[in-house]
C-alpha cells in the first residue's frame, strides 16, 4: 500500500509538471495554430518558415488566460492518474497471485530472462494497463475537452462533476469512451514492441560478462520504449481527435476537424490528406 501511495504522489507531481506540455501538444494535434510562422534556419543554414515553438505557444496562452490557463484540464487528469495507478496496481497484483497459484500446480516455471518469462510478464502488464485505461478513459476525454475549449473560448466543460453530467446528457454513456479503441490498441502494441525489442537486445546484443550490465539493460528498455511510442503515435493522435470529435466544441468541428463516424475513418482521412499520422507534433 505504501508503494502505491508513493506511486500516486510521484505520478501526480509529474502530471502537474508536464501538464502545460500536454496542453500545448493537444492544441497542436487538433490543428490550432494561432501564431504565424517565423523565418528561421534549418540544419543546413537555409532560411525556412518555422512554426512557433513550445515557449511561444505557452506565452500566447498566458497572454490570454494567464499562467493558470496552462493548467486547464489538470483536475480530471489528476483523477485519471490517481485512479489509474490504483487500478493498475490492484489488477497487476491479482495477476501475479494468479500466476503463482498456477506455477505451484505445475512442475515447470519459466526461467527469468527467457522469452516465455517475458511473454508472461508482458501479458500481466497488458491486462493491468488495459483495465486502468478503460476505467480512467472518461477522465481522459474530459481532460482533452477542457483543453480544446481554449480554441473557441467555450466554458462547456468547467469542472469534473459538471463535465460528467454534460457528457452524459449530450452523448450518453458512450460519450465517455470516445477514442478508447485506438488508445487501447496503441498501448498494447507499444508495450509488446517495447518488451520484445528489449528482450532481443538484452539477449543477443548485451554480454552478461560486461560491467554495468544492469544499467545497460535499463537503458535499452528506455530506448526501446521511446522507439515503440514513436511507432504507435498515430493511435494516440487518432484517439485524441476522436475524443473531441463532434462534441459541440469549436475544436472538434470544421474547419479544425472533420466529422468522423468511426476512428478508422479518422485514420484514413489523416493518411490521405496529410500523408501519414506522424505529421502532427510528437512530444
């Protein structure tokens, strides 16, 4: 329990610190670019037009809403983080207990570091993450909509409880799970890609006789995690767009967004119109 409380506190602190960055990222993802491009230089020294950076975007938000404006949507995001940590911890513990019970009834146990062990642990983590994502997705939807309100200067989503009532009245229960499928798919794919690549690197590229083997393996896990997040970024983008799509806010309606019947239509539209889903900013 103490470990879980520590995770909640640490996660909440990191959430507060990173919230302005996520806020800006979401606004850019939905196509809100209020500042004109400026002339800069690329790596080769040639003059090119560049979109404003993070600090310029942050200054723009502060100019309109003040410094507190950088934290729009923080409350539901903190709720999602806290509940998600508790659900993830509880489900993972149940999976670990179930795994121990199954092993006690058999004579074989997967050797630590083997492919079977990685598959078993990844499966347990996948179940725990998926449960946490499903439970907290309504708060994720509310967080995104609180942020996107900045575009049209709406006040439709003004608090956690009021936002819950608003979503339910306008869209019913399904409104709380807009964009859930691509988010789940992205999380699952990212987890498996990360763990499988890390296992391959740790098994075939790192010699156990090397010094600081533990640190190197931790580093490889971080690198493969970053690589996996890049590969699955389109799912994050599509999920965020579907969460605000046609929800009554300016940021979820034309000209910022088309009306997508399903997330597959959103994916196809981005692929055709923009070339690929990676063109939206990754942070």
